[in-house]
C-alpha cells in the first residue's frame, strides 16, 4: 500500500444557492474546516487524517483508497497515481488533489 497526499486545491462558494436553499443563507460562507494548500497524509486502514472534514472524507475515501492500492487514471491524468476530486457539498464544495507516493516510488514525500 502507498501513502496518499491529499491537498486542498480550491474552495468554492455559491451564495445564490446558499440564499435559496440554506436556512442561514450566505452567512454560512465557504467551507470553514479546510483552507487552500492544506495537506493531509493517508497512511492506510481507512483512518481519516487528523483535522480532515468527516463529510469530505466520506465523499473522497473511495478515490484515496484506490490511489493507495496503486490505481491509475491514465490516460485522463498527466501523472500516474494522481486524481482530482471534490466533496459533494453543492453550496460550498472543496476540490482536492489525491497523490499516491512511497513503496518503491521515487516521488517527493
């Protein structure tokens, strides 16, 4: 099994959806738990990295597990062992880069 680096690439916020669908409207703002540039390391056993959003973890775990097991998204991605995913919050989604590394891999840790 490889380790997996999870990096926050982007945070979105759709105020028009917040106003229309959420009880607190725009005051909820973008995701309060994660920031662009945050990095987390998954080391196996389905354990969520400390400080990670539990809701986002449920959404992205399948991709994290696949990368850890050596999955490849080539030819759709430029780099083997990497994928881009997001949480399913339709009002304030967060986009992540998922990258496998380690175990006979020369990539930067």
